C-alpha cells in the first residue's frame, strides 16, 4: 500500500471562482499546515449517497509557511457528487482533509522539462512550473490545452511565469490537439510531466512510448478517469455467489460488490494499482475501460476489469471476483 492518511479538521477560509467551472478553495487545517513539495495533493472526505468517500485534489502552487492549502475543483456534470459537494462549501465550513502526499514528485536530475496539462490537470503543474522557472538554467516548456480562455484556470498566472515558454491550445476554436507535435518538443534528456483528461493522457503516453525517448522520463498524475461514454447503470452477474446486482450510474462496481458483502482489495481507487481487478467471463454492450493499469492490448481483449473506475455501457457483464471465501454477509 502507498500510504496511510492522517486526517485532520480544516476550515474553509477562502473561495474564489478562477474559471468558468473551476472553484478555488483555501483550507486552513486546525493543526496548521505542514510543508509539502510541488506536485503534492491532499485527500478530502466527501459525502456520496450518505457514505463518506475520499476525493483527491492537487495543491496549487508552492508551500508557504503559515498560509492555507489551496485546491481548485472543477464542477463536473458526470460527477457522482464529489465536485458538487465541494462547490457547495461556504467560508467557515469545516471538513476532514489529509496531510499532503506527493506521488508526482518533481525530479531535479535534468535541465530540460516538458509540462503538458489539459483542463483541471493544470493544478499540480502550476507549482512545478513556478519552481522550474525560477532557475534560468532550466529549459522549461508548457503545453496547456483547454476549451477556451474562460475555461482554463491560472492562465494569466502561467503567462506571467513562463511568457513565451507557454503554448496555449484552445480546442473550441483550434480543434483537437495533435499530441505528436507535443512530443516533438522533447529531447533526449527531457522529463515529461503530464496531467489531464483520460483521452489526452492516453494519447500523449502512447506517442511518447512510440518515440525514441525513454519511458522512464514520463511522469503523470491521475485523480479518476472520465471515460469515453457517459456513466449509466449496468447489470453485473457473479455466478460464484449466484448474484445479480445493478451498479447505479452514480456508483462503482467496487462499491456495489462491497455493499453486498463481497470483500475486495484496493489501494488507490483511481484505476492505477490494479488491486481491485476482476475477471470478465462474458459481456454485452461496451466495456468502458477507465483505468491506467491495463495496457491498450489488454483493454482490447476485455478479459480484465478495474472495478473502481471502469464501467459498462448499453449492456451487462458477468465476472469472477478474487477468491475471498464461499460465504458473503448481506
């Protein structure tokens, strides 16, 4: 397992809308802030269907002593309720948050950096860009993709920080971004830092892997995947337990299995670690793989299913779950 959270109470001490659908929230922990490195995130407890669940949000900018943590939350129409809850917060509200954790650590073993952000994926890269820009010996380039200017948070801040080293792509007026052109900006010693929507990240990663540059030079951060299709309810059949369950459009297969008493292993709950994987025995409809664990070939085979994020559209799925004993508690 990666880490155990230390939960503390924090007060909402500032709220500001920084883009059309992005709210910046400042959080002051009751015990005070702790130092963190750029690229870090905190976890937040949010109520989803009357159950407390965990959502992760990148910390925007660098650590400054005696100042609140800053996160930015995009309001997502397809959200199961996490972003809607965060948008309803008001100054003075108290919520549970974790100490900062960094799975997107900035490496300083190069002088050549390519930063690629799509939409709200800009949040961990703001601080990384600002740190790298302070050292004139660093070659830093950022490619920032968004729908339009009003949809992209921290755009002016990044213009002031990076100037001509910032390339902006408005998909609404410029069309789909050519990720092959992004990779052409890299060199042999370039470190690529990537964060954004699933289709963008998959495209950039695929082009990078097919390029001449080392796979070890790419870093990426994910906080859930949007998938290729809108969420909808789907039926799941588990022959071992003679069960049929319905996974609601606002729920996950992982949660649904645990709800009926089938114990599941997990760690990240973001589709990265593979611990919650189940076997696909049969399926109808379309398997919407939303994970970052399976390869493209494995997703084409449709033999495995990441239960914490992936979904089924216009059909049902029959699965085998990891053996945890013959009885379940309902």
